[in-house]
């Protein structure tokens, strides 16, 4: 039995899909080499897809593997041998197969000297069923920018047909990719052909199509003049903001900042602002959430005066919104408004809202404010703000959800830098040291990194006087996991405190722990000493003299892991 027949027999195995999939995936490395380019093109590939049944898994594997055969069939000049089966796969009913086939066609096209064979293939797909037409819309849109002007004129006409297709799924796909055509078309085509298409899509009877039309607004805005945008795009945006479908309004709110950037700050301030204010007060919480995420970006675009006049009045209702998601979105963006509003307006209007959100019943809302404290770092020294932040941090520091605790830890170094060492020692130090004995490993690790950053801010002397005593206590903790954390902390801190503190304060803790009854602790002592050895060597040979007696005991330790790491250290 020759190799080709063996492949065909495997593909026809009725009860074993995996065998067929494996056979397809082995073609490039196996039979393709044996047959050679000519026989592969003329004998195997033409009958390959006909011998693969309708199992989606096998067809998907074929769509994935065909581009890899390009060199095996003789290179790009023989790519048509691969295009034929990919064309059939691009007409498959299953979305995953079509998607992969389209991507494979684009991959092959990028390696060909001319992509016209793939363009012609896409045009043929227009005459197929709705599955084929969906694939055609994607291919035509993505190839549009790489063809000449005459071909673009022909493709524009075809794409217009797809945008007006009787099947909603085809219209949706064509509308989704229309922005690619808009970006590459000549301006005359944009105004004469594509704008009318857009105008019909934005009022399509199917909301799934109108959702995609929202994404075309920004693409058109970039190509049109200011006057054209005012006349043609602004009414379309208002239409979307008033749409009866909440999903269309959500799509607009979610993409609003991109749309505003495309139109520019002047048009945003003069014409687009009412639509945004409308979305901030939409009856659907999902839309208010999406709009609240954009308040800082929009405020920066329209400037201080208009932001205070138009956006600020919307914020109190958002801060007390019944939806937790809305309040969370506002909390994560409220602090970024401070630079826009300026110091005076921030103290007058934003601080009361910040205090309200810091007292919110939902921990994630409070966390949204704390995690963005850097945005108002010039105000952190304000006594009232500091007290509110501290109260929220103190409560969240022991929250039952470890990810909440982790987010709090990550905000501490900024607060330490802004509030100073005295405030930190009095108010935050206990929390930071307490996290070293948290029940969650990720929290303990974050607490070590936190102390590293704070040591860099306050210096080695502060670390020696405040952190080292805590590490001594931790080294004697009854839980061996926390004693291990002590060693991890010493390894991390030694990189920042310098030779003197390492030798006089950190090394004695490590050597004392070499007597620990738990083998895990003892071999971590060895690993810590391995990390400290370069520091000790740099501090002078006499600094290492206290270590060898400890090593002598560790290399004879009953536990083999301890002996292993001790021997590494001795070597």
C-alpha cells in the first residue's frame, strides 16, 4: 500500500475522528515530503477534501493545516492548489471552520505576488449561500486596501450588495467590516457610495446590524470634513443615542471616547456633548456604567470649564446609583477628573463624592478610589482625605476576598510616599507587617514586595529600626509557612538595604533559623544564604566567617534536600 492510499484509508476511518485529524496534521511532515510538490498538487490535495467527512473537528484541522503546505506544493506560484479546498471550507456552515478558512486564505494571500486569485475567490463566494457571503464580506474588506482603483470600484459595488443582503447575518458581517473599506477607499467612493450604505445600516431593522454601524461612525469621521461630520455623522450618533435597543446605546457608550477622538475636541464640545450627557443618565445601568468609564477622557477633551458645567452635575447621581457596577465605574475614573477640574473645584466638588464612595457598602467601589489615589497625590496630604482613605484601607486590609486585600497592598507605597514616614509608622505600618502572616501565599508575597518599595522610599535605617524587629518575631512564629515568609523577605530586602544592615541585622536571623525543626525552613535557609553570599563577599571576607560553622551542620543534615542546598552553597 502506497503512502497516498494509506492517508486516504485513514481519512475514511468511520469511527475514529481523532485518527482522521492526526492524519491531516501529519501531511506536511509526512506524505507531503514523500510525494513531492507535483504529486501533492495533482493527486492528493484535489481529492483530500472530498475524502474528509463532515466532522467539524476534521474540517477545522484541514483549514488550519492547508496554509502550511504552501511550500510543499511548490511555493506561492502554485498556491491555487491550496485555494481550491480553502474556498470550500470558507463556505462551511460551522462558524469556527469558516473563520479559520478565511484566516488561512488571508495568510496564503499575503505570501502571493498578487492577491487577485483570492479576490476572485471572494467574489465567487458572493454567489453562494449566506455562509459563503459572510466569508466573502470579510475577505473583500480585508483585501480592499491592497487592490488598484479599478478593482476597488468593482469591489465597492459588490460590498454594497452584501450590505443590503436579505439575510441579517450577512448584513451584520458586512457592516462589522465596513470600517476597513471606509479607511482604504478613495474619498469620492466614501461620500458617493459608502455614506449611503452607512445611512441605511444605522437604521436597519435588526439591532445586531445597527450595533455594528456604531463602529463605522468613527471610521467615517476620520475621512470627512468638519462640515460633513456635522451634517451627516452627528445625526447618526444622535440616532444611536436615542435607539430603542439598549444594546445599540451600549455600543455607542462603550465606544464613545474613540468616536470623540475621531471627531476631535472641538466637535465633541460643540455637538457631541449632549449625547454623552444623555448616556450618563440612560435608564439602563449597563449603559450608565459604560458612559461612567469614559467621564475622565471626555472631560479632558472638552476642558475645565465645560467639564465643570456639563459633566459635574451628573456625578452625584452616579455616585449614589442603585447599580454597584455604575458606582464602581465612577470610582475608578473619578480621581482622574482632579487634574481637569483643578485644585479649587476638586476640593469643592470632587472630595465630597470621593468621601461618599470611600464609605460605599461595596468593597470594590472603595477599592476603585484607593487604587487611583495617585491621581490626587497633591491632595493626599489633606487631613480629611487622609482620614477617609485610612478608614477605607483599614477595613479592606482584612477583607475576606484576598484579591481585595491584594489591591489594597498595591496602593500602599504611593500613600507612604505622599503621607510621610511618621504617618506611615503610626497608621499603616501595622497593616503592612500583618500581611506578612496572611493565610494566602499571594498576599504574603505582595507584602514582601510592598516592604521592598517602602524601604526604597524611607531608607535602610528605617528598615533596620522598623522591619527587622518584625522579621525577628516572624522567624519565631509557630506556623512554619510564616517563618518561610521571613526568609523570603530577607532575601528581597537584602537587595535594597546595603551590606551593613544585611550583615548586622538580617544575617543573624537567617543563621538562627538554621536550627529550625522543620526541614523546609532549613533548606530555605540554605537558599537564602546562596542569595546573600555575593552581598557578604562584597562586604569583606570576614563577614562570611560566621557562616561556615552553620554550613558544617547543614551539610550533615538528616534531610537530603537540606544537604543538597547546603552542598550547593559550599561549592
